[in-house]
C-alpha cells in the first residue's frame, strides 16, 4: 500500500500545471498562477460535463467531485507536444527574430505516446476517478461522435485560438445547457463599452507565441451570442479602475507656467482573467 509520503514523491516526479488535492495531504506542485476552483461552476449535480483542454484534469476531477454524472476530459496539445523540443525551437526563433512555424507542434514535436497525459493518468488513479480521457483536437474532432453535454468547460483556451468565433460555435454545438468560458481579457480605460479584440503576434502576451486574440468584455459577450448562445452572465469581470497617476508637483507647476497642456493619453490597458457562463 502506497503511503501519502510515497504518493507525494511519485507526484513530484511529474510535471503539473495545476495544483490538485489528491487527498491525505498530497497536493501536486502546479506551476499555473491562475488558481480558481468550484466557485466558477454552475450546478453540477447529475449533469454531464465536457472539459475541453483538460491538461492534468483539475477541473474534470472537481466536476466529478461536485456531483457530475459523467465527465469527459478532452485534450490534445498539452498531452502530445514535446514541450522541451518545442521550447528549444522557439528560443532559436527568438534569436533569429522570426515567428515560429506552429504547424511543427503536430509534426516534429508531436509524441504519439502522449507524455503530457501522465500527470492526468496519475491523478485519475490516485483519486479513483471515473473521468473519461479523450485525446483529440477539439477543432478537428467529429462533434457528432463526441456528443453533447449539459455543461462544457472551456477554460484558458479561447485566447490560444486563431479563429475565436469558429471555436465558440463548436463549443455551442456540444453544449445543451451552459458553457463556462474563461479567457485572458483586456480592460481599456475609457473604452469600457467598446467591442474590441487585441491581436498578438509574437511574444507580446505572456512571452508565448501561442496567444492570439484577447477580447474586451463586450467583445467576449458578442462572440458568445454570435456563436449561438442566448445570453451571457459575467462571473469574473474587469478589475476596479485605477485613478490616473498625477505628475510630480514640480512638473505640474512647470507645465502651468509654460502654458503647456499634455496631449490626451491613449487608453491604459489591464489584462485579467474573464469568466462567463454562456447559456443555450
């Protein structure tokens, strides 16, 4: 019989994105800085759940623990890509000042033995979970074969997608009640009601070539409605606005004496994690 100390040692040998409580004081050492829990969930009791981009399964297991009748954990990228080889290639691209060819993720850097799923499988066994893993690219998988689910979790995925509306249309197609969508979002001071998407090419967002579109909250709402959801409820929205910083006193006096008026500032931006419930 494995002791908690032995289980923790075994868990520590694996790479984890999330911190997952495996019981008896054993917790995986996740590197993800965004730690949320069941507070983002709708009611799960007796519902079927699809977790898209499950990675090591934190939210899949939480859904099961909160009474879901069936949970499917779907992933592809995080389970199959050799991140070490990919990282070396990206560093080479940085040194050359060029954008990487991301199609190599599914060719040169793809591992059919799915090394990234080991952490998920370890947690599933440790928890005695019945969560069903499905290794598939959600953007390519046959949705009819995948089926429909009462609750769909789409957490930390949208801003990695090159075609956000198409992605959300597919999320809507497999959702019968509500989708929980969590994404990087941007708050633009003075432009709070504008429907905007920031486009990132390169490493301008979180030092990651795999980040593309970052919406304002109005844009996220509109994307969900355009994808076919009937209404959207904001669970986590923009941060509280910060006051405009004032220049030092001597600078203000100098400007006043010189009769100089500063130009209107461009919109200050603040990135945050937005969470919405999109209802069918």
